[in-house]
């Protein structure tokens, strides 16, 4: 999980000086950040200069927690300690804000596709002697992501940055098997802390076997697997022209279609 505070300076020269100093400040930031939690581990810091500001990506390992709040508290403490240091005075630091959206929290970005913010997960399967053609990136996997996030106590607003996925379909002419896989580059999920402590959400996690060590990865894998299954089902329904009729029969409304032009 990541957080990217912004260090503000009066000029580009001061920002560049701070940028050059950062590698040597890692241990200072790490000790301050990790003092706030038994689970947060600062893995690296990565600076980016934007005008007279320096956006610094703090990347953490958070155990089984999704870690959005964990890394916020840790990063805030690290920044507060640095702001009060002699080094901050020497580099003419003006102020620090906790984030400038370089990490695109709750927003979709190519940055989080290329560099995961959360769990990167892939699910795959085979459907013998079936060919649906190229299906694009995905069909409707966001439905599963949203439903699972709410049911399992995840941050529902993070669906915006989580629902991007890449569905790939490969047909083997020799075995006549259709291989289908889906890849989620960034799923900010956790099985401890936050909404996972609510009774109903905790029960859902227990039903899924997502408690204890390693359960964060299992939850991500289940979300991807369910999303893949829904995409296969939806693509098949579109392919055999049962998409509309299935919605009509299984939809919540029992009065039939009410749409009018």
C-alpha cells in the first residue's frame, strides 16, 4: 500500500536539493513510520519533482490489512518528525501535505496498473471446445468487485481504482480448449482492520476462509475468480442471445419492463 506526501519548497533549486538528499533519509523516515504500527513496514520511498514540490511515494508492506489508514498514520508521523528536524530547516522546507494524488487513491490510473497499489492477482480457467472470440478487456467484472468489497468490509470507494482488469482468451486448436484468464493489477484489500471488524463482514470473510495468515491474498484470488466466472457467464449469455431474457427472468422487478421512449 502507498501514500505520497507532498514536500513544498519556495523554488525548484530547493526541491532538487531535497530530492538529492532523500536516499540518505530513508532510515529516518522508516523508523518514524514503523513506530506507529506493529505491522507496517516501509519498503521504499520514491521521489518525483513537480515544479517546486517533491511528491514522495511511501511504499509499505501491511500484512493482511488493506492498509489505507495504516499507511496514512505512519506517513503522517514520519512527515511530522522530519518537519521538526534540522534537515528540514536546512533544505528550506515550507510545508508538507499528506497526499497529492500521485498514487491515484480511489481513482483509476495507468500508474496503478503498472505498479500495484494493493494486491496484483490473476485467475484463469479452461472451457473445452468453446469459442467466444475476442472479449476485450473485461465484460462486467466491476459488479463482483463492488459486491465483494461491500460484503467483506473493504473500502467501497476503492472500487474506482480496483475494477480495471484484463480478460484474455486463448483457444488451443490442438486440444480444443479455451483458456480464459483475468488480471487485476491493483486490489487494495485486507482481512483485518477497518470494515472487516463488523459482524456481518467478518462472517462473510469466515465463510470464504479469509481469516488468519495469508488470507489477504486468498481474498484477492477469490474476487478475481468470481469476477472471471461472471465474465464467462455474461459473455456466453451475449453469445447465445440470452442476456436480455435472463435479466428479465432473474431481475428484481416482477412487473416486467417499465422502460419507455
